C-alpha cells in the first residue's frame, strides 16, 4: 500500500487534469471558429468594436 502513495499526486491523476483542460480549450476553439467572421469583410477576421 505504501507504493501507491509514493507515486505522487500528479503521477496518478495527470489524466484527470489534462483531459478537462483539453476539452475546454477544444470547446473554446470550436466556438471561436464557429462564431468567427466568414471572410465576408476586409478586416481579415479581426474583431472590430465600433465605438462611434
């Protein structure tokens, strides 16, 4: 039983840290691609907030 505690927290649980992180990054990337400009404007896809 002592061998399990010697491995460390990250060695045992790295999958539970990496997978949700990749899911969040992938979801945000998909959201940005889906809501990005379709190339109809001349701004090259840049976000422009017109104040005036």
